[in-house]
């Protein structure tokens, strides 16, 4: 859920929090996209900082609305995830308008756009890699989240933000970014004269993260499986392009199910099992859920129950189906336990 209205709808359907709030969706607002593009086209940290000062109050207002709609419930906010080129204009006419707004030339903006081109952006400069290269982006987003939570606490609203770092595959990445977030939070608390609780965790979507989950789990406060990307990287199949050949795999019986529609229990599920086992061995209090599209699929929800996840998240309108599947999974588990006792 990415807007206050989405959050309200989700709550009406029985949601017990937001497992994925995607901050990049807020950037595409027509009133904001110019500032975002100015940030991307910046040639140095100072220019980037000026653009981020325009974006920060916009994001803060978004977070105030979402956290208020979910008062008393956790809201997992993912920091910027997609590659930067997705925010750039495609037409030269749009680039020309942007050049006039930010005081540069069309040729320069074309060069910047070309420099951001990636052959395979799914595996490129995105997620926490952006935070490592441009720390001021994640720092500004963290400030917006913490300021929003402080503002609401002063109003007597219980805000419960969970800050999620996407695409972590190495503990050192997490250590660097989490330290920066905590430093920003400490500064905000001092400025505002109030403290609010928050947690920092990661999206587990890189297969390597599953294998080294004990190292990451020792410092993260929660895991959230991004099963869309984890499936893509495990299978080596692009979800966006697989429509050309995946039906042939289903038709010929190579795959029993579309792995992007129903979680693969053997491959992806095994990676999840490894991550859960190793993560919780390092941190017994580790909160674990999923935030991929699979969270609204009944068979996938039941697999998550068997794996021992704390929650699943899905789009607001899929909540009734997910809740029913979760209930069925609990009943099935209790029936098996009862049958085992009888034997």
C-alpha cells in the first residue's frame, strides 16, 4: 500500500499492518517528478542535496498520511529500489523542458541519460546499491520517515515505521546504510525533542542473502522476502519477458505452475527455508514475512505458514483471500498435529 487511501482500504479488509510501502511510487506524481529528475541529473552531492530538499517535505507528508491511516500497526517502508533511469523522460522534448528548469543543456542531459543505461537493470545499479553510491538519497528518505513519525507522536498518534533496505546481499552493505539511518534519526530526535521507536530490516531477494542470512540476521531486525525478485534470480528468468515462453513450459509440463504466480516450494522455498533457519539462529527475535505478489496466492500463503513466517503481505483487495488461506493453513497444521498425537 503506497497511499493513505490504499492503507485505509487495507485496514477495512482486515490488514494488520503494511508489509510493503514503495517510496518510488510517490516520486511519479506530476508535481514531484521534476525535483526527482533534478536529483538524478545532479553532477555532485551538493546539487543532489538541493533537489532532495524539495522532495523531503513531499515524502514526509506522504508518510504522515500512511502512518496515520495505520496508527498502532507496523508500516514497512522500502527505501528507493528501482534504477534511476526509470524516472527520466524518454522524449527529447521533455528533456529540453527539464534542461530549461534546472539550468543546463539538452546535450548534457542526453549524456547523463546515456550514462545511466544498463543492459540488465534488474541486476544493475538499484536498491541498496543506490544507497551506497548516493547516501544522501537514503538519508533524506530516512529523515522524512522519522520526522513523520515524530510529528504524529506529538499529535498522540502511534506511528510504527519499519525501514526496509532493498536488495541487500552482504552484511557490510546493511551495516553502512543502517548506521547512516540511525545517525539521521538521532539528529531528528535531537531537533524535535522527541524519540520514536523504529526498526531497520532488509528485503531478502538476492539468493546470496539467503545463504548468508545468519550474518545479515545478526544485525537486521526483520527480513521480508521479495519473492518476485527472488524467483527471477533463482530461475534466471525475467518476470517482465517470460510471457513469451513460460506458457510453453507450463503446457509441456516442464513447470507445473507459473513460478511468478505460485511460490516454487522446491527451489525458491528451499532458499527461504535456509534463510529463515540461519537468520533465526543468529537472531531469535527476527520478524520474517514476504512482500512479493505471492502473498495473495492461497498455495503460497500455506507454504509460508509451513516455513514459519510471521506474516504475508499482499495488495489490499487480495487480503480476504490471503486471510482465508492463512486460516486454512492453521487448521490443517493443527489437524496434522492432532493426528500425530493420536498415532
